[in-house]
């Protein structure tokens, strides 16, 4: 029997996206020893070499093996780590790992789907999705949603990622806030309110382009206050996203449950929208899911 | 009997929008004696007084009565000309005219609708819509569409504008081209092509948020060329707009016909999308419609 000892750092797990980067210093058993988040996403590299950046990270967090997930594996990142075709398992992803520094630094490939005339891709989210199932945070047969700039909706079956759909929900909301007809009012607070839920209900039926103009018209005609506008438009967009899923491939999730991997703030809005549309949903800890996924991929590489 | 004589200028009709302005010098019988278009929309006034601008226009085109339509009648224009509630006739609009220089310069009010929980507004389009019916360019009972930044879909019954819906179609396309995930490829030419029609078909069912991301995924996976991307995304947006109308209030138009008031270029895309969705449509001269509407409103003011 091994004597008890202080846990030693064994791995740097890096969730390296376009705008943000999160580093986890992990023990061999997956325990988080240290974590840090900064805005050194791949778009902030600005010509600095990724290998040099990795050396800087090791100087700070320890000279350890490094496993990276996210947009760092895109053609604008360190190296294009490609895609594994769905249905995808953790084993298939581990088998397709892209070593940038052999035995020492690896990038996790994304997942693609292309059938029924519909193409889709993800890069980074697969770690959370499969990790949630592997860690038992969701059942081995589950419906999952990851809200965000590009919201992902995924089906897990027998622990494998069998299909998914991405919606531009968060990006469209951000673009509408930056300028154009609807920008006036979108700087307000978004919260689960009567206005938010009215937006969700107005989204039913899939006429988003008219719904968005109607949001402006209602404000101009004094039917909705400026303070409620951001919540209403957010409800319209999140509602459009949720309604399209529940009227489409996610229809069986109504009888089951949707697992929302997100922070309580954004996740709460999706829970509210799904509730408004008659669907049972729960929040799942997305950091736990990411850590479970990346440590399992790492163990498959040993 | 009056002797024949050269037509004299009788009215300056001004289609004064946010970014563009079009001036028509008209004879009393509606004949166009001169026309000019510039980029002196209301957003270009930059603090210059509208009264002073009107004086400049009269110095150039003649010291005539002036009748203005469009965003010049908004709270960011010369004066807020308000809205006439639909159903609206040319007579109701003339009765609600807003005189900024009594007997000499007037602004046409917009039209609003607010029932069944749906608010909508227009300002300027009502002149074309009602003018098209008044001039017999469309029948007194017709379905009309005005493509653009904010596409209008309208129902004319007994020559009155009874209902309408606005969709943010053109604005969303413009915003997607200015930045974000889809901007790469949207600088290409948009034309009625196989890619455009694939976009229209993909729009069926009303899942625009996922369709937009799928457009990017297809390009990344090499399923669509960069050269086809703008046409596909335009097809997706115009298709979403048309499909929502034909699945909603415009459903009876399938058995009738949609009258598209637009330039041949943009109008042609809407004709193609409507055709792809099984709806008969035709192009109507939007300038003729505008002139017919504004001269009739002027005659009602005499």
C-alpha cells in the first residue's frame, strides 16, 4: 500500500478558445491543484508562437505534459487537429489526438457531423459533453445543451456523442447589440422576467426575422419599456433556439430532460426558456464535465 | 377647351429615407419632369436644419410645394409625423398629414398595426403599397412584398392597406457580413444559383439560427465553396423570410400571387425564393407605385 502523500501536479489541461483561456493544473487522479483564467485566447496570440507561449505557461504552472482543447486546434490556432466524425467516443477522440510536441503536448480534435444534408462542427465542446456522461453527471443516454455564442445541442447514446446541432444564438444577440435597428435598448440587463418569457412565447413558430422587427415596433409604439427590451430580445433568440430543437431532433427530450451545461446565469435563461416551452431541464456543472472529459482522454493516451 | 401647353412643375415629391433621398419634380398630372437621387438621407443631415435643407432643394428644383415620405417623418427626422393605424387608406393618410410649413411642405405619416399581440410599423412604404393598388399596378385585393433592409409584406383589400409584417432580412445579412463567424465568404456575389436555392430549401421549417451556423460548417468541411457562400446565406435568409410568410398570414397568396415591389436585382432573388417555395410571384415597378401614391395623396390635400 502506498503511503499517503501530498498530491503532485501531473498535467496541464488547457481549455483554449478564441477569446479566453482556462488552465487547470491537475494531479494524476484528476484533482484540481490550481486554476487560472485569462483572455489569452488564440485571437490574442497576435503572431506570438504557440510553442513559446506553451513554454511560458510551463514556466508559470510547472514543467508538465499539456493537453489542449478548443479553437487552439483550428486552422487559426497552434495546429489544425482535424475532426472526428460523429458518432464519437472518448476513445475515438484519444486515438485521433494531434501531438504538437510528441509525448509532451497534444491537441484534442473536434467532432463533425455531415448527414441528411446538414453539416455541423464543434471544437472543445466534445470534451464537456463526453466528460459529463463519463463522469455520470448525466446518464449514458442523454440530451445536452451548451448555451453560448454558438449554442450546442447534443445527443449522447451509450456514452457516445451521436449527433449535435449548433445555433448562432449568442452571436446574433451580440451583433444586434453592436449596431442597427435593435441596438437601442439591448444594453439593458437580461433576466428571466415576464418580458423574457413573452419573447420565448413569441419565438414559437420560427419567424425570427419578423419577431426581431416586431420587438423594435413594440418599443416605438410604447408597448414595451426600454428597460425590458434586452430581456425580450434575448427571450426571442433563446426561445427560437429552444423551440427549433424541441420541434425537431430534440422532440423526445420533452419526455426526458435536457441537461444544460453552463454557468447559472446563462444556463438559468435556457432553463427558463425550456420550462416556458414545456420541457424539463436541469443545470450541470460544465467545469466538472470538462475536467472529467480531459482527464479521461489523458488516461487513454498513457 | 384648354390649349395644349408645355407641362409646368407643380410638386416636389421626396422619398426621404435614413440613408438615401430621391426627389421627383412632378407636373400637376403626375408626369415626372426631373428626378435626382443622392445620399442626403436624414442621418446625413448632421444637425443641418431640415427647413434650410428644404430651401436648398427649392433653390435647385423650383419654388414648389413639397410632399415628403419616409424616415424624414420619424422622431429622428424633420418632425414626427406619427402613424395611421391599419387598416389604412390613402384618404386616411392624407387626413393625418403633418404640415411642417403650412400649405407648403408636408410629411406623410407612417402606418402601424397592433393586434393579436403583434406590433409593427412602416414609414414610407405605405405610399408605394397603396399607390400600386390605386394605379392598378396590382389589383385592389393583393399580396405585396417590398424586399430590403426591413422587408415589408402587406395585404391590400378593397384598395386599403389592411395588414403587414416586417422582417429584418436585409439587415441581418448586412450585419453577418460586417463581422463574426460568417463574414468570411459573404463579400461574394449573390445571385439566383443552385447555392441560393439550396439556402432557400434549407430555410424551410424555421430553424434559422442553426441554419446559419450550418452554412459555416459546410464551408469548413469543404461541402460548399467560398464563392457560393454569399448566395447560400442570402438564400437562407430570404428563404426564411418567404417561408415564414407562406406558412403564416401569406398562406392564401400561394393560390393567388405575390407582387414584389423592388429593383430587378433584389426583386429577382425574392421571385426565385418564392418560386422555390411553390408560390407564384411577379415584379412590380416600385418607382411607378411610389409616384402614383404620392400624387394621389397630394391631390387629396388640394
